[in-house]
């Protein structure tokens, strides 16, 4: 039981350092005296309080995921977003469905990826898409 309590304390302590924005929500289930004790030092709390904090921290991890900014999209040396061919075609279709016009997908020799553009292909005849 001591090992379990030590593991629970370690988990709660780690949660409180990694997710400081949720500490108030974590400690709201405790009495004011226990809340004060938990903010100062977790070792003084009883097994019941530690177990409740452990359960609550697991719930918060599952139901309040950390909001991280999306990673930046990879870009070519000319600053355009690099897509796979399928991804570029899907993006072009999405842009068309939003009513922003037709997009042409073309292969880039610099990054070996695909990019989108509104301009027509230089070698296109009669408005036919070449590529």
C-alpha cells in the first residue's frame, strides 16, 4: 500500500508541474485544509485524499487534453506549403468546394513535393490542364 501511495503522489506531483492550468480544477474536490496542504506538500495528505487526487488527475488528463498549437506545415525553399500528391488534390478539392476557385496541382523539382496555384499551366492549350 505504501508503494501505491508513493506512486500516486509521484503521479499527482508530476501532473501539477506539467499542467499548472488544471491545478485549481484538480484540487477543487478537497476540503480547504487539505487543499492548502496539497499546494504546499503532498506528503502530509492521507491515503484517501491522494487516491482522490490521483483519480481526478487521470480523469483530467483524459478529458482535458493539452491544447498544443499545430506544428507548422513543411515549406519549400520558395515558401509554399509542401503536399503529397493526394494531399494537394484533396486541398484543391476543398478550396473548390468553398467557392474560392479552381486550383492547379503541380510537382516541384526543388522539394520533390506538390504545390497549389491559381494560375494556368504555361503549356496548356485552350485552357486544358496539363498537370
